C-alpha cells in the first residue's frame, strides 16, 4: 500500500475526486507543456455528470490560470479504467495538439494513469488480518506498525493534518448563513452546537459530535480548505469523533495523532483492496470508509485492543453497505452533509459496542471490504455519483422555499 500521506490530503472542497485531483492533474500537465497557447480538458462519466455542482470547472480554470482552458463535458461516456476520466490536451496557436494525457481521478484526490508508474508502496502487508497477526506476534499496536512502515516523520505530517482538521471545525462552528448553490441550504452547525451545550447528557453527546461533523462538511460545501478523510465529501466524520474524544477524555495531541494513524491505516486498506470513490462504489466507499476509520480510531482512544479496533472498523463499514451516492443537483450538500453527522455518531457507537465484547465476530473487516467493493460495482451507475437516481431524482425543486418553479431531471435544473 501507499503511504497514508496520500490518503490525508489538505485542499479545497467540495470533492476530492472533482476538485483536488483535477487540480493536481492540471498542474502536472501544465508543467509538462508550459508554453502551449491554450489547453483543452475533456471530462467523462461522473466528472462530467456532477462536475459543475462539484466546482470542477472552477478548479481547472484556477489551475491553468492565466492560460485559457476549454472544458468539454461528456457525461454519457466513460474511459476504460474508472468512471472519473479526464483527457488533457495542450494546443498551439493554430489549434494543433502538442501533447495529450489521459488520467483518472480514483478517489480521495488520487490519480491513476492508463500505464501507471512504479507504485510507491511503503506497507508490506495488504490486509488487516496480516497486520494484526504481526502486531500480535510482536506485541505492538496498529499505530506502531504505521510508524514502523512510514518512519518517525509521519508524526509531524499527521500533526499538520490534525491542525487542519481542527481549523475547519472551528471555522464551521462560528460561520452562519446560506451555503452556495441553488438549494439555498442554511448552515446548521452553530445552532446545533449551542443547543447541544445546553442539553442534558442524552442529547449532548449526539449534538456535539453532530455539530463538529456538520461544521466540517458545511465548510467543504463552500469549497473551503478541508482534509480528505478519506474524501472531501466525508471529511467531517473522523475529525468530529477525534475532537469530541479529545475534549471528553482529555487526551493530548500525541494520543490523537496515533489514533489518526490507525484510522489512516484502515482507510488505506479500503482504498487498496476496494475503493473510496463514490463514482466507482457509491457512498459506502466514502461515508462507509470514514465511519470505519473513525470507529477504529475511537476504539483505540478508549483503550481497546487491536482486535477490538478491527471489530469497530468492521461494523462501521458493514452497516453502510449498499449506500448510494446520489447528490441532489450535483452539489455536495444533500444528503452528504447530514450523512457526515450520522456516520460520526454511529462511529462512536460502533467503538462502544466493540469495547463491550471480546472482539469475536464471524465476518472480518477484510471480508466486509471485499463485499463493499463487489456491492459497489453491482450498483447501477445512476447510484454512483451521477445525480441521475436515488435522492437526486426524488428531490423536487418546486417544493423548496426560495426556488419554486424549478423542475429537476436527473438531479439537474432545466
């Protein structure tokens, strides 16, 4: 597996697949052909279907600026390797093609080429069961395994990630108003947080965790700087759980970044053995993976064994199997923002349940990852980030105050 540095990326939302990865690809192509008169980018599949709602056009124009770039949208066509395909072309002053590059956005801001280069693998094992056996034999924990493979420099990297996560929660908690886009959604994090602080114990935990997750997800919806965990669309789950536990059990940042390392290992295993791309496997690969990451991290913070961490992560993913990716109007808002809050609350519940048991269970985390991958590929494309089915199809714009008279077809305004 690659380094977890590839999993946790700091960048602008609202979508790691639609904004961070295209920006990275554009900058790389620009370095290769810096003297072109203009550029053309052809977008395919999910990138084209929901690209405008996900700010893909803004990301690409910004990346190529001040050079002109022409965008071509092909939502009904997919390139061979992944639904999120891109073809870059550098053009001279007469319109002749100087060079081209075909590349894919495969989730979490990562890129894959048709002919990939030598992978930068740093992990020698590719299943959680293999890793757990090594930890059992050596008497080490999962975070120590991460340090062994990544080196001591991983801690300063994760500290920066944690600071960025904290910053996006803090911004979201104090920012009110309406989110950009035609849905006219009001930010809810500040109000939920204030209500939670005044609530009794029963509602306080749910309210605070939800507020933290909402704040990050709402920041993401504005295109602000967030951290992929494992994607932009699911960026609120892990930070919300870690922030809540840091305050509740009063642990220091060193303990938090160790939990972050374990969560990154869990996310990396899903990315390696299945997918974290909503366009490839639906939202189970994004929110489901985020819940598994947060569940495992929480179990570790609460004193669980490595086997209890595995069980918590297994439950976090298992109970999101089949979750579709169907963003209304192609925006990362409905149902994405709310899903972050619900998954964060569920993650802590999974950790609690795992700690109440001896961690024995019949279906392993690795098996659930395989099932998730197969389930995702069995989902019709209309449930995989194309905004052409599910909630995107059910939503009626004329029922929403402030945007009456607008109809929806395949999740897009006519």
